[in-house]
C-alpha cells in the first residue's frame, strides 16, 4: 500500500479551476455544444459529447480511408491523378 500512496503523492493534483478551464475549452471545440450558446451544458454532458465526437471523427477517418483506397484502386498507379493523391496523403 505504501508504494501506491507514494506514487499518488508524486502525481500533481488537478484543481477544480483547471477542470473548469479544460471543460470550457472542450465545450468551445464541440460543434454540437458551441452552436447552442444559450444552453449551458454540464461538465458530464461536455465529456460525453467529446467522446461521441471523437468516435464520430474516427468513423469518418475510416470511411474516408476506405473511399480513398477504392479510388486509388480504380485509377492507374502511374497517372498524374494517382501522384496527386499520393502527395496529399504523405
């Protein structure tokens, strides 16, 4: 138990003000919440929406990657179009 306590004491504690500041920054980054300025979202709602937003971004990246792979499979690898696509993803 003492090793656990010593590890915990060496970890800097985050203050309530820091949490409030971080939640406020997340709130500004989330399109769903930042568009509804009149409604004050709770910290738990902001964290929940952040998780949902990140999941959606991951899905979107996967979808775009799949579409790009399909596009690359349909064009000639030596074509100017393929070179442009390769330069964009590098």
